[in-house]
C-alpha cells in the first residue's frame, strides 16, 4: 500500500497549506489536481509554487528539471467535480466546521466510495467532519506542519470509525513521500503538536508575566539548549536519559508550581488588542521588517537545518 496504489490525488484549498501539500505529492510522481473556488487564489498558488521550487533548487534540495516535472504534474481547477477519478484527497480549506462538512459531503458524492478523504484540520474533531459522508471509515486527519514542503512531520489522527486499512494506506503514503507520520489513536483537543507547543508557551508566558524571565532569555533557552538536544532525542527519551528517580523527585516538587491557567495569557490578549499579531503585521513580542523576507529567511534556514539532519539530501 502507499504511493504504489496512488496515481492521482486531489488537494482542496489553495491557501497557505494546500499548494505545499500538492507539491510534495507531485515531487514524488503523483499527478495532483489543486482545487479552489477562487481563480485568484489558484493564481497566487501557482506563483507561490514557482517561488518554492526556485528555493528548493537554490538550496540544492532538488534539480531544476525535477521541480519542473513536479510543477507539470499539478493542474488547477475551480470545481470539486474535477476530482472524480482521483485515488486520494486532502482537504486544506479554512478552519471552519461548516465549510469542511460541506466540502466532504460534496467529495463523498464526487469520489469513488473507496477513496480516502483526509482533512488538514489542526483542531476540529474529525468525527464531526466524517459524519457528513457515507464513508467515515475512509476519513481521517493528516495535519501537515507549516511549511508543508519543508517540515517532514504529519499528524495522523484517527476517528472513531477510521479503518485499519485507511490508517495503513495513509501512513505508508506519507512515508513514501518523505514525511514522518505521527499517529494519534483518538481525537484530543489540539492534537499532539499544539498540545506540546502550548504547554511550553503557557509556562513561558506565565513566567514572563510574573517578571521571572525576559522573552529573549526564554528564546535563548530553546535555541541554545532545548533545540539542539531535541534534534537528537525526544522528551520521552530524555526522561530515560535523566533517570526516573530524578524525574520523580523533580515532579513531586515542581508540578504543584507549574502554570495551570485555563485562560489565555494577558500578554497575548494585549498584543491582539493592539493589532500586533506577529510577523504578519510586522510587530508582536518583537519588531519585524518586511513579512515575506522574514518568513522566507526562516524557511531557508529551516530547510538548511533539515538538510544538516539528513532529511533532504
């Protein structure tokens, strides 16, 4: 199972994630139809794909001929009916349950009954989406990380009725296109990556609010201590490294003092109220220059880092 069983795929949504998902599949020989009801969005996606493939060539991740072939495998359309006959579909539309249910209901009518329908949702219960179809056993989450053409991890979240065959097909497919699937056997709010990210962020913001530490020092801790170590081992392996007698002793005195707030940080609420939303507005906790230049420099550095780790030869 996997890519050998896939000749054509569909990606619905030409926004931030869809084009990168389409490109990843196309770079591994899959013909992809990228669908969006907005022709303007599709035009922007074509421009973005050209830009991304130029970057891949520039960083020696792919050749110009290979990226050209990948782009030739991606066609665009404005109607979901154009996905009739594909073997697999990933939805990457706006994070709105009603919109996703409408898309999945339409896909259920358009696609053959054995076609797997995956959602790129990062927060919505997949069972609520699957209920709009007659094939809940063929529905699951594949939550790609941003940017999807760089970050290899994809969260695979199984619904209550997702079949074992569906899970196996998708996991094999993701591995075949160079991704690292992380499987969650049930739906939990935030899935895995957001739960980990926001558990760390909540504690960091809590200590900043208390005046214990400045933002620069929090970031230094991650870039100079946690970051390099986490490229070698994960947090569970790290617990084994520390020793569980030590882990138990630290847990007993530290856990009662860790932040357990169930409301957002006032620091973030203040930023939102001021309109300082981060890189996309030029200011957040830090000041930024041109958004595209900053985001692009991060993408370049991230791609280089993954190359150093041997993920992209």
